[in-house]
C-alpha cells in the first residue's frame, strides 16, 4: 500500500460509523528507561520480556467532535477501509492535545500513524496553538519512535501516574511535545 492510497478525513456525520473500536492492545518487548539530569531528559531503550498490553475501551461521545473548533477526530482510510484514527483537543494550556491514536493491527508499520499525527499538527497550527502534546507509556517504544520521527521531544515523565490503577506497575507516563516557536 503506497502513501498515495491513504486518505485522512475529518469525522463527520456521514463517516461516524467508520470509527474503529480497535483491539486496544500492542505487544511490548522493550521499554524506555528515562532519567533527568541538568534540566534535560534522556533515555535508553532496553529489552524486556515480551508481553501484550491491553487498554480498556474509553467511553467517548465521538459525535461531540463533529464540527467543533476545539476538538477533532480524523480517520485514515486505506483505499476505502478505515485503517486508523486520531482524537485531539485544545488543551487547558492552549496546546493541541492528542488524546488517542489508534491504527488497526493489519495497517501498522505502513505510515498511517505518522500521517495522522501530521494531520493533528496541521489542525493545531491552523488554530494558532503554540504546539502539540501527548502522553504515552515507556513500554510503547513504537509510539515513542513515531512521535520522535514527527519532531516531538520528550518533555517530562511521571513515575506514579499509573500506580493508581496498578500499585505494582513499573510503567512510566511520558509527555511528548512539539512546539511551533522555531518552525515556519
């Protein structure tokens, strides 16, 4: 499938049924080990025993994103097949905030996630927001590499965020930022 066969469309009433619930999972076999030194964040990627991470479905009123100036959903189509989607909003700090990116397992590693993130960046720029931010986990190395390819910088991390759900977890929340101050 070539990039020319990927079409990104905003969510509307006509394509509301094209949203995919997805399986909410990915396989992890690596993680980012993060450290902060002298106002800089660094990380290294290390191998971990392979496991499958599953996310429970989120209750979201998708129709509230239609025709909104403060939030949007974009659907990626491979040919006529919905292959992925991205959900974002104007966050409290004026950044565009990517709430969720999902690409169906059969369409992963084909550039769809990157196209969706780039569309989210266009949306934020069109609203004259100062940048785009998102949160992911240190065990989602593929997503972290995607955000880095798209120009995002690791701006912070939180070792305790997920411990409310699982006190024994070693997952770390990672906050990625793309600021527009030095971009044209």
